[in-house]
């Protein structure tokens, strides 16, 4: 596995633990369809939460959240609709969150969670 892929998987695991610590329940990971991939899907009470996770080892190339563009947010919204269509149940209340994980090789990991980014 490439170092970038390993870092991304580590970041997603850290993000999932962060969400669970806040009381959310992870219901799907790395869900894929023809339109792309959703990193994490969780339940927060009655809300279905779609989470984009961006991980970097530092901020030398910018903050992780800077890579989430307007086009990326629009694609996440389409992916959320596709996930809801593919999964039975009540998905009347949805939101899209973003989590930035800064995970240096050594030192403290930083997690920043933005709710309702779109």
C-alpha cells in the first residue's frame, strides 16, 4: 500500500473513532458507486451524516480542508443521495460533515470536525 493510501486509511480510522466518541454510530465506510466514494456514513440521532475525511501529515501543503472545493461538495451531495437511494430506511434528515486529520509520523494528531459544510 502506498504511503498516501496508508495515511488516508489511518485518518479515516481516527475520524471514525472521533465520531464514535461523540456518540455517532458508523453505519458504512468507503461506500462506492459509479459517481465516487463516501468515506464515512454515520447516524447522529435521527440524522444520517455523510463525512468527507481529509488527512495530511502536516500543513506544509495547506490545511486538509482546503482541498474540499465547491465541486467536491456538490459531488458529495450527489453521493449522499445515491447512498440514501441504495439503502432502505428513513433518511429524511441528512447532513454533510468534513473532518480534517493532521497525523504527523511522530507527535500529536489533530482532528478538526466541521458539521453541515453543505
